[in-house]
């Protein structure tokens, strides 16, 4: 279904139809979702982490539900970049989708190889997943050390002319330091955040639930952490920030935009509502209509003390424009009448949020 007014956003030199992208690993290559939405209506499709050769992923139980979220230990199973280029990319082009390829590797050379093979393919951008274990550093994820994060970013930067987003791990002491390190190493933008490391135990079996023992926590449970990190990173770097973590509704997404993100990604929500990314985009539109906001840029950084992006360009947290009336985009909603009462805030909705709300209501443990 087409959106009924202009929600476009610009970052890394690309104008996206709207600020809502799918999150890597939660949308496959889009095929399963095509029956319920036109992929070209999304801001972008970020595909599953793609490696130089096919990866088998982890054995055992790979996914389990948690209060307000889920844990996954898929182990980055994917058919490899050649399969993507031969099978999925032509199909995605037929759909008219804007495609960003999330790339993974166990060594810097493997990341570089994927980037090289995607050069000239026509994909819109690369997103570097630096949460992968670095086999040369005893399996420590690239993104958990400043040197590792900078090294892989710099090497891929040299190997590609495509816009390069680096997706940061929250499992670090200072995500701001990692963001600055990848900015200095040549990243064009950062995606904040990947999953938080967690675990779950099956007390009857007296064993960890996940075959891999640990997994990545995602969904509404991580949203406050993700939002805090987006806020911190957006205040510390000049490159654009893409916000992600627990977004279920349009107003969740607006929070990330107001924290300084120029675009958002929707992941776990797709498992409970396959149309979630489009619903989130429409929800942002509804919020803009209700509150008389003409352009997405007016929301970017709007909750920050230094002011939002507003009508200005450049840094996502530039001082320009907060509160200044911006010219309405074609088809944009009419601004609210002066003195009009602001609409009451909407409650978070969605199966995960409902589940968490019921859980908290019925539990005396919190
Ligand atoms: C099942 C699953 C698979 C994922 N696979 C990837 C992946 O291949 N590459 C990546 O960068 N992130 C991957 N992620 C992380 C998500 O893209 C996202 O960063 C995280 O889930 C937080 O967003 P959410 O709460 O909206 O899901 C995966 C997440 C899930 C739940």
C-alpha cells in the first residue's frame, strides 16, 4: 500500500522513500514478505548478513522468546554473496526495492572480499556487521575493540565506493568511542544497535536453552538501551545515525528520530507482524499528520537539548531549525492551528508490547 504523503529522508548521499528500513536477519531477502507488502514501499531492505562463502550457522535451538523480546543464536547462516548476486539480487531489483547488504566475515579479508564482489552490482549501500567473531583475535568480536572496529572499517572503506554504514555492537563499555573510531576510519554512517548478549536456562533440563548458550537479545525489551545509545552516538559523531532496537510502532520510531537518528530499522517486530516495517512508516506519517510536522527532518534530533536537524543540513544534531516553521513538503499534512491542543500520546501497541504489559501486571517480581 502506498503511503499517502512524502516521508523521504536523506543520508549517505541517498534519498530514501521513507525512514523505515528492515533490520538484517529479520527479513531474510524479502521473499516471504512480498505477499503482504510491496518491498518498494519500504525505505530500504537490509538483507541478511552475507559472507564470502556460505555459512551453516549454529546447531541446536537457535531462537527463544523472552519477556518483551527474543534471544537468537542463528550464527549468521547465509548462502554467501555469489548466491545473493545470482538469485536474490535480480529478484529484489524486479521488486523495485532499495537494497542495503549487511556484510559479515571471520577475518578482515573475508569482509573485504564480500565488499569487492558487491562493487558495481547496483546495491544502494553496505552495512558492516562488526559483531562477528574475529578468528585471528581468539573469537573476540571485531566491534568490541576500538582497533578491531577501526581496522575492518578502514579495510572495507578502501575496497568499496559504496556508501558504508557500520553497525555497532552494544556489548561494549563505550559505544561512543567505537562510533568515533569507525567515523575516523571512514564510515559514512552508523547503525545503532545490534543485539545485546544474553542467555536463558531451561530449569527442567538444567541446561541453557540456546544450543550456543548465549544469544542476542532483541525486541521491545532492548528499546530503552538502544534509544540511549542512539542519543549518545548522535551527540558525538557527525556522520548520520540509523536507529534500531525494539521498534514496534510509529511512535517508537519517532523516539529514535527525535534522539537524532535519520532513519530507523525494524527487526523483531517482523516476527509478530510481517507488515511491521510498513506499519511503522505509516505510523510515523500519522504522527506527523497529527502534530503538524511537514518533513521527517523536522523530527530528527527534535528532543535534543541543542535542537534538531530541522530545516538545516549537515550534522544530525545541528543547531538549525528547531521550532522554525519549515515549508511543507508536497502532499504533507497541514500544520496544527496555533494554540491547538496537542494530541494525547499514544500507548505502545503490538503483540510484544502487550505481552510485556501483561507480564508486568501479573507479576510481583518487579
Ligand atoms: C533472528 C535474528 C537474526 C539477526 N541477524 C542479523 C544479521 O545477520 N546481521 C546483523 O547485523 N544483525 C542481525 N540481527 C540483529 C538485528 O538486525 C537488530 O540489530 C536487532 O535485532 C535489534 O533490533 P530489533 O529489536 O528491532 O530486532 C538479527 C536479529 C535477529 C532477531
